[in-house]
C-alpha cells in the first residue's frame, strides 16, 4: 500500500479506508470519519453536479494548520484531511476529515471543528451547476 | 516600481478572465493597494471588498502588509459555505 499523505488536495476519488488505517494507533479508542458529499439540491434548487477549485499550494498547508489548531484544543491523535477538486457527480465525496483520539468526545469535537475551519479559511471553492444549466460559485 | 503576480480564483477568475495578472506597484505598496488597483481595472470585483482573505507567498496576510518585488499575492474570495470570515 502507498504511504498515506495526511493532507491532500486531489482530483482522484476519495477513499476513507486508507485514512482510517493511517490515523489509528493502539492508544486510540475512537476514530471519527466525516464525509462531505455532493448533494442534489441547494436552497430548494436542484443541482446537476458540482465542481471544486483550490489554491492547491496553499490549501494543503492550511489543512495541516487547521489540524494543529484542533490538536491545541483537544487531546487527539492523528488527523487526515483529503479534499477533492474538479468535477463531482451527485453522491461523490468532496471532503474526508478523519480524526483519531483516545476518547470519542474529543474525536467528534475535533472533526466538527476541522470541518468548520475548512469552510472558513481553506482556499477551496465550490461551484454549483444547477439542473437548469446555470452555474454559480458558492460564496 | 515593483512587480507582483496576483493569483485569482473562482468568481474572480471568471470576472477577470485569467487565473493570474501581473501588476506594477510602488515600492512599499500594501496588499490592500494591490486589491484597489485590481478593482480599478475590474470594477465588478468591488463588491468583494471587505469579504476577502489575502495571502502573500502562500501565507495569510493582512491588508496592511507590504509586498515586495516578485511576490505572489493571492486574492481569496469567500470560500465554499463560509460565513464567519476570520
């Protein structure tokens, strides 16, 4: 198996299994996996597909920085975050946040925090391609 | 004069029609001045003023940070689903 990059922006489909295997160490009793998935509607309007763009050279270290922010707040173990870019069909995974910790509460809280921070500061943008053919960047 | 590369993303790239532009600035110019010069050339960018993050050479930067010759300045429009800008 290829070594896992814990923080990555990629055009390839995302697979949680290698990330779960990467984060888990014998001291961890909890592994939380969050998957953000392309959804077929937004604000009541049907969506055909999504596309994502990133400032990749910066986004990758920002993901690592956000994980360090979480580590400063909760006693957690390893963290992995992969974000996909390019065109995503409905049902495909756009982002995976995987957090290991000795106990579940910290793993849940850290995963939620990391996802919130990605949406605040990670230079990654989503474009909604509506079913009627129009498209707009989510801001 | 100094030369800076300005990286543009998402809606900004659509408005400007290119993923990056090169601007000539006065020595000691700030990140905010780079944005103002961009808006002067592309007035429809103006509605983003106050809703942006900036980076210089891939590090977050405040609007009053100065830029140097050869710097890569990134204008970071609101990110997907983000509401609480910081």
